[in-house]
C-alpha cells in the first residue's frame, strides 16, 4: 500500500507524491503537481524494465527538494540488488527531477527506463472528482519535449516536459533505452515547466519577479537569508530552537508572490489551502510581526487592492469588505464557483484595521498607514453599514450567496460550528462573540490611526464613543451571569447561544472583556472542560455538540490557542497564558516537524500523544505562526513607541530563553527571560 505522502513546495508551486516519488490520482488527497490552483501533473510514474520501484530511504533535504533512493521490484531485492535509482526532486518556479541509474554489477546493464506522464489540469476545487477535459498532446522525440495543453476560451494551461538525455517521446510519457556500464551510472534531468495563460495568450506568471528560473542554490541562499533576518533564539530547553526554526522554515515555504502585486504573502497551507485566505493571512501576519514583519506590508497592500467595492450577492461582496479567499483556477476564472474573489467572512474586515495599526506600532511605517487610509476607513465603515444587519449595534453575518456561500462566516466556519447547547442551529444573521471583540478593537485602533496619522480628531472621537458603547452593550447582552462566561453568539432576537467555547480567549485578546470578569474566563479556559492538556478545545467537553475530533466542536487549534494565550496575558493571567503556550509547544516537540492545523481534543492524560486529524493540514501558516506568537507572548514582547518592552512569564521547565535582534522601529533589540524554577535557582527539567 502506497499511503505515505511526500511533498516539495515553493510558494504557490507544490508537488505531492507517494513515498516512492510516483504521482497517481487519489480522490482522497490532492496528489500531483500544482500551481495557482491547477494540477499540471496527475501522473508521474517511473519504471525500470516495466517494474515499479521501492524506496530504500528518503532524504528530505529542504522543503523545496527531496531525494529518493530506490530499487526495482519487491523488498527481497533490497539485500543484493544489482541496480539502484536515485530520484532527486526539486521545486522552484518549475518541477525538476534528476534520475540517476546506478549499476552495481560487473556486467553492463541493458535497461528500459520509462517515465509515464499525464496531466488532467484539474482545478483544486474538484480534486475528489476531476471533470473530464479535452487535453491536447504534442510529443516530439526529435527535441525530447512532451507538451500537454488545456484550453477553455481565454483560459489556457500547459505542461511542458523536457529531458537532457535522448528519449522516445509519446503522448503518455518518455522512454529511454540505455546501457549502463559495470559499476557505472546513467543520468537524465527532467524539467516540467508550467504555462498559465490568460487573455491574449500571455503567460501570467511571466510578469512575476520570481519568474527567473531560480536554481536550487538560489533557494537555499534565500532560505538562509530568511532565517538570518529573523531573531536568533537561544534556549536552555533544547527542543525550543528546533521548533522555532521549523516554524520559520515552514512559513518560508508557505509564502508566494501573487500575480497582482510585488512581494510575498502567506497562503493557508497544505494540502487543501494553497491559496490566499484573508483570515489566515491576517492572523499569520499578526503572529509574526516580531519575527518576519516584511510579510505584513505586502499582505495589507494586496488585501486593500482586492477590497470589496460593490454589492455582489454571488461573491458575498460589499463595499469595504476584505476578501475571504482568492483563487486562480478554472472554476474561479469562469465563476463556476465564487472563489476568484470570495468575500464570505465577517472577521477579515476588522482584522485588517487591527493589523494595520499593530504593524505601525512595530514598524513605524507611517507611510503605509497614510497610503491605506481610504481602505481602512472603508473597512471601519463596513462594520456599521453592512456588518450591523439588525440595527442593534452588533457585527453579524448571513451569506448573500445561498447556493455556494459559507454558512458560518467567522473563523469557526464549518456548517455545524455554531450551535445551541441542545444542538439546535441559531437563526441568522448571527452575531458571534469574538466578532464583537474584533469590531471593538478595530474601532479603538482606527481612532488612534485617525488622530495620529490621518489628522481627523473628530472621526477619532466618534470611533472611541462607538467602541465604548459597544463594550458596554456587549458586556450587558452577551454575559451569562449564571454560567459566568459570555455566550458564543446572539440570535437576531437577542437569544444567547449558551455554550462554552475557546472564543472567550479571543475576547480577552481584543480587550472587550470587563476587567472584573477576566478571572472567571481564565478559569474556564484552563478548566478541565476546555483545556485538554495540549491546548484549549474549540468547544468544551460536556456540551451536547462536543466532539473531540470535530473541526470546531472540540478539536484543539494552535492558531486559536495563540490568541487565547495572548488574551490571557493581556489581562495579566500570566500563569494561565504560560500553561496554554506550554501545551502547544509540547505538541510541536512530540510530533516534530510542521505543527498541524488541529489535533483531537482528547485529554492529554488519556492519549499521552497528540492525535492528528485527517482534515488537518500540515504545514499551515497560522499554525507555524502560532509557535512564534506564543514565544512572543511568554516573553511579553510589546512595542511602546520607539522601545521594545519585555515582560517574561515563561512556562515551568523552559529555563533561560534569549531572543536576539528582534526587529522593529527601534532597530534591533534583545529579549531575555527565565522561568520561575530558574529564577529560584533550581535547575529546570530539559527535554
């Protein structure tokens, strides 16, 4: 059974194969070579004398390259195989594979090496059931090039396969009839180029600065430069620097250069989210400001460029609204699905204002704040003009597109995520609690921007009055005094959704919580119903809809927990914030490699191991960003004018931690911290 999947990735180009390097369509997983939401290879199978190959070992040298050491036939051949094959695969703007055939015998080896090639040009939206397409194939043995092309009106995609060694090229692949001398080798380099053409047949990727045929050495240097620009972490707990570098490396892999603007922005993640998601990108940028601030300016400019400007039910678009999703595939291009620009999110718009303000606090980039004045004001206006659907002052959502739109348009956007304690679905439009926190925070931050940079004190005063009124109203209407926590949501008639959820942590992060109620929330968040030991569950154990493997009904999300921990520290619940951070860092240490999008909500005492979920992507930008945000949270990093404030509250067992050369408007600064056992002179337990 070929179940394990291997991925190489570079921004918006990625390839997923089996453990032997072969690509064959699997409806359960997006297997193939993909770029900008199209599959350019659906078949890539290597055989020698008609036999498939099996893996002896694999060397994943970097996220953009891997090496397979293979032998023909079954496992019994491993001991004394006279032949072995190395597949060295790499990704840049194209897909590259070097095939090396090694003859370990004393006689010449006469072999037929075959690479089967196919491309279905499926859209990522239809991977589980690709539609039939008419593919034009051009096979030329004289120049060793195989071209596969799909066209639909102005939409054109092409896969171009070329080889450095002479090959017999046919519509289904390339064949090499070779002789390898005793103890010798044979090598060919296969190159797979991808053309993405639009109106007039122009290759849309040709305008990208990245379309420069980077070699692997360039990418290694680029990764090293990325890591060198980030702060250096020195920690007594040896697992921390490894998890930190993994997170930075994963983020480097999950950034791409969009077609419409220069610079790099974070995509969602593998396997299903290799596209721009407004929410994921905004949260990732908030998480990474002390570590990779360059992502934020490009993300803000791109989101401002794509900001809604009209009423469009099909795309859930409204003036001032920030996008939820941007796709480049066929279904988006022809509006078969509303994903070319989809605006079905109620939280992206206030988060845009929050990020703009936070970015200025860290960077001092006042020019961008002034440049984005109009988009930011449009976003703030949207909160009241279109977000307040019932006139009660609360930010609500209800999809305009009744056929294809998302039912839930907050971060918990699965269809069953928002339910009453008895399992009933609330009426629309829904006002989830964290949306009110985001709206409050956006108004407070918008007021600062208006007063200090837009020279509009009257507008600033108005936003501050509105924020104060919202906070008072929220703490009256959402608070459940008998349960001592806030309702998950309100129905249009004010009926509260009385369930206990991780959304409480987002409220703390936003600052909308009344000070005297924060301790009760901290108790709930770290209580046994919500806190699994690995992290805070999305929904509390004991609620009727609770499901430990439910996407938003009990699973633990690192991204969610990063905001929870930051919120706890905002209200001075330092020990609780440290416990949340310690749980997520433990997940990273135990699993190793990329931090998954979510794990099951089983109690840590029961499972002893973080249980990964089938739906959860890995790597994911806001999961990798979560580790960085949690590190910044336990160190207490906070910009204050031209200074970086540091107020550490490290989890037990972390020992001494140093974060050196933190970038910001102050230039570079260092942050130091030690846990309580270290402060008391006890040696911490190291892992």
